[in-house]
């Protein structure tokens, strides 16, 4: 997982519906990101959707757990195996990613 939600989270829930992978859920005190589902929105957006809507900017890359674009694209394909458009974009190496800004 390269994105995590910090303790600055105000538990507003703005991030949860934005995640294309349903990786975000309400935790005991703050929202949390499931590391096995997070792709940093690689393949879907040129930014992290959770970070874009967070009013307190607490959805941040985790400096202790970095993943590169190839790993995240592969995870997106595994999670969305029936998404023909995503498969085509990845096969052409023409998919949105924050790494390509």
C-alpha cells in the first residue's frame, strides 16, 4: 500500500465513494485503506481520488511502503479482471497514473 489515511482524518467519509477499488472503509476512529486493494488509482485517474476530495489532506503516500506504477497497474488488473477498457489501456501502456504527471 502506498497510500494511507493519517490520524488527521475527521471521519467525514468523502474519500470512501471516490475509490475505484472500494479500498476505503470506516475504521474504529478514522477511515482506513485496505493495502491489498489500493492502487493509488493507477489505471483510473491521474491523481489519487481520495486525496483530491479530502478536506484535511490526510490521504497521503506512505513513505514506509512505496510501490511503483507497474505493481499498482498489475493490482488494478487483478482487482478488475472483467474491465476490458482497463485491460486495453494497460496493454497499450496508455493509462492514467499520478506517476505520469
